[in-house]
C-alpha cells in the first residue's frame, strides 16, 4: 500500500467512525453526566483518559484463554499488537515474540517495556531477561494496560522505545475464600492451581497465597518430543493505614521449557507441522543435535516488592517502592562434537577461548581426541557435548513518585534507581555415551567464557498537568543515566564499558473534552532505549560505533464512552532513529554455530518511519451479549540504504493489517465466546538474497491467515449446606480450523503456529 493510499484510507476510516460517534454523543451526553466525575485514571477496555493511546484487557479476555496459557497472550487481540508463540500454550520463552507499531520483543531485539505493578521486569531478552509470565499466573492478573506508543512518564523501563505493557496483579479478597482448579488439555497438558485468601485480618490487612503446577508436551511430534514444566507461587498482602497503604508482593517461578526451532518460509511450505527437531534418540550425534529434549530453557525467578503509599495531605501523595529480583537459569544445546582449545603454546586449556579451537568428533581407543580426522582407526568412539549457558542475576532498586495537586495544576516528579549484577557463563560437558542418551559428565571439560555485567540506572522526571476548562494540558521532561560494564573473568582485554545518558526527553499531551462522552487527545513524546548489556557480550565489536535508539512518537485520537457503545480511534506517526539489530545468527550446514559467544553482530541500520491507524469498538448489543473488534493498519519502512537494508523497504516481520473480533454471550450461569483474528500478508525479510540467482531480493511474503477460537463456561453457586461455595467449568478451543500458519519470529526465521488445541478447567471455590 502506498503512503498516499494509506493516509487516505486512514482518514476515510476516521471520518466513518467519527460521524456516528458524534451523533451518538449528542443524544447520549445527558445520560452520561456522571462521566464528568470519572477519575482520569479509571481503566476501561479503551484504556485511561490520558493524552496517549492505551488499551486494557478485561475479564472476558481472561475467560477466553486457558489458565495454563501464557499471560502475555492476553494482549494479542488489543489494537496494534501481535503476539507470536512457538508453543500451543505459550510455554517456550525462547520463541515468544511481540510486535507493536513496528517495534518488537524477539530473540534479537527488546524495544517494548514490561512492568509488573509498575516494577521493571529486568528486560525481556532471552539471555537474562524475564517476561511477565515469569511473575504472574493468568488467574492472579487483574488487567493489563498497554501504552501503544508512549507510556506514563513514571514508567520504569529501559526498553520502552515503542511503549510499555504494565501487568497489574489482582488484590486480595476481603472475604476469606479458597479456590482449587484443575486443567486438562491437548498435548498432555495438565495444571493444578490453588489460592487461599485470608479475608480481613487485624481490621486493616488482607492477603492471598497461590500455587500452580503446570505441564505440557510440545505440540510438534509425539514420544520424546520435549515438554514444559512450571511451578509458580504468588503472595500478596494489602494493609490499609489511616493515611497510607502498604502493599507487599512476592512471586517465585521455576520453569523448564524445551524449545521450538525457527523455520524458513521454504521449510514452512514444505511442512508447516515440523520445526526440524527430532523426537527419538538415534545414537548419531549429527542427528541427535536436534533432539527436542536437549533444546532447553531452565529459569528460576523471584521478585519481591514493598509498595508504600503515603497520603501526606489532601493534595500531596508520596509513593516509594523498593524491590528485589533474583534469577538463575540455563540454556542447553547438544553440539555433535567436542572442543580442543589451546593456548598460544599449543597446550590444551579448560577455560577461556584460548588462541585456537579445534572441534573433533571421535576419540581413539585410549580416549584421546582424534584431531587429524582419522576417525576410522580401530577402537575409535564417537563423542559429543552438552553445552550449557548459565544466567545468574541479582537486581535491586526503588521507585519514588510524588504527586501534588496545586490549584489547576497536578505536579508529578519522581526517580528510579536500580543496580543489577549478572553473570553469564558457558561450559561444555562430555556426553557419557552418545549412543544411549545425552547423559553428561557434570564436571565440565571446558568453560568457554565467564563474564560479569554490572548495570547502574538512574531516571528522573518532572511533569505538570494543567486543567484549562475543557482542555487538559500535560508537559513533561525525563532523563536516563545508565552505566554498563562487562568484566571478562578469563580475558581482561575483553572488558568493556558503555555509558548511556539520554538527552532531556520531552513529552507534550492534550485532551479536549467535547462532552462527557467524547474526547479528543493528542500527544508527542521522545522515547529512549539504552544500549543493552548483551551487546558487550560480542567479541571484537567496536561499541563506540553504536548509538542509543530513540523514537519520536506523535498521536492524534478520539475516544467515546457511551452506555452501549464505546470506541477509540488513533492515528500515529513514529520516527525511529539509530535502530540496532542483531545480524542473522550464524549457521553451519543448517545447524547453529555453537562456538559463537553471541548469535551475530549488533549494528545500527539507520532509521525507520512508521505510521498507522488503530481503531477499537466495544458494543453491548443486548443484555448479556457484546461484540468487540480492533483494527490495525501499520506501515513501517526503512529510511536509509545501509548495511544491506534499502530505503523504502518494509520493516521485516511486522504485520501491516490485523483485525480481531469477538462475540461474547452470558445468560445466567452460562457463557460462551467466539473470536477470530485476521493477520494480512506481510514481508518477513528485508535483505535476504535469492539463493538461485545470488542477486535478486527475496523478501519472504508471509501468507495471510485467520485464527478462530471459542470458549464456553458454566458457573453455579452451590448450596450453603455444601462444603463448596461454587463450581465453575471452562472449555477453551484454540485454532478451531486447525490452520497452518506462521505466528511470528524475526527476519528470515519464523515460528510455526500451533495446530488445534483444547483445554478443560474444573474449578471449586470454598
């Protein structure tokens, strides 16, 4: 679609939607006068009444998803967002991708911020990051608020280049209750969930404790096809004081996830139900390097925060929230060889990259490496390795925010401080007998690298919100100061440092209230992303050539809140500068290059311009019957000819057209929902050469697809004579038509969408 045609279509759709809304607003304004008293922070599906585009999830979206699913999937039907998962239930962090307005979270890039109750998640990268599913169960998620282009100025994230996703946890019940739920589903899925709410304690405190245990096999293959196993605990308490509130929350998550592999478009067309990993041990390391049970992610995450809110006067509030995050984990691969690393004198070493590395596949009768390739000699045996990359992190910090109502002004200021220390180590273990299984020697024969990373973060901001009649004007400034160090514990010459101090980042917003039901909003913000510490993990990279990423975001929108219809429309334009990307990871004969310290090299590839439109409508058709839909039109293009990318080419792996729609019905104790999401064709690659000619551009046109889901529920209160207070049954069916599709990925490497799946949850309340 040309730029001119895109703008005309956006304008036409805006006019088409605005006309009936203005008419409806005129007739319903008298019936909605109570909306004048509605707090600007009150959240609806359309989001908050603020000067930037935002949307939120609700209970209907939770009911449409299996409890065993990944909490990240809850936002997939919101405008502008595409969530890709390699696993049917989202149980593989390695293949979780999110795109929004040309920005992504994937294996290479993290350009969207994630917070948990406003607490930074610590990054979303596979190496050392933790997405929201590490901190929250679906049942304990109150709602999720998404700022598609901008975010609240107090948001604490180093990745919020294209907006922020804030996951808000549920509060404890004021009544003493208990709940137990069991889920059974496709691919041997099973899940146990229990939550106990204390009710009111000591006249001012309430709390809950929940535990869940989940398991499912990979949806591809049978037998030893890999699995995901997750144990999760959450605790939250709220204490109300005379002039304050204290909220304490703790979560613990222990996950083992066997991964999926990315596929090319040609491989998808050959077989959209196989990712290239195997489900049977053959005893041949060249084949078994792709054994699904050996491609694994192991992670433990603990997050604790104590939020203290102090209502100092009727107009002055102070919130201080210290937090602590601990992580350890491991990533596994199974190289079909062992490594002989030597120093400059030719002596074998057991740590550090050394001056030379030779791979070998056999040892002789005495167990000595055969380095000359003479593998057929008598008594020779095949060898292989189990490669582990270890991730350990300690992160602590605090946010402090002060709000002061001063006449027509609301002044806000705050600071975010964080210190993070993490270690990344890679060791290689000998497989004891490759003919039997990948049982390995727990004593590593070689530690390839051992790196410490230290990150110091300081952010501060100042904002003034001014009410001028029907106009609310917001002015803000913020700045980041980040210092990142890498210490190579084996080779000090590789030590590195990156300092990031942003310019003063301005934000301007305006809300014009046309009547109590209808408002126009507009805003500008300059967003910033710090250079991540993962870049320092590359060897031989000239970091001085990299510049921090920034984005200028402009929005113009309309919101309507009616009795039966609510709707929102947003037009946006984004200028993304100094985009950093990871060059496609290296492969040798179709398999990963296991010896690389990182999957490629980070480069700036110039700029990206994005513009588009997002529209949402929520229509309560009748009592118990509602329809909701969201339309996204996005156009993202490279702005420069640089490093093989061409000006005017579409940004890779970003859907341009998405339409989601759902119909929900509830009658007494019964409910049902039907939803569909259409994703139009888009380009998956931007600079990939055609293999046949060696010169033609092959941009991988990803096929369009529509995925249809359904859910059914039954809730019934039980007799007071029973030990149980309520029974609930929930059935979720995903991909009803068993559609083969590409669900996400990154440039030239795509994720296969899961086939049809189902889950049934039985829940009892006490």
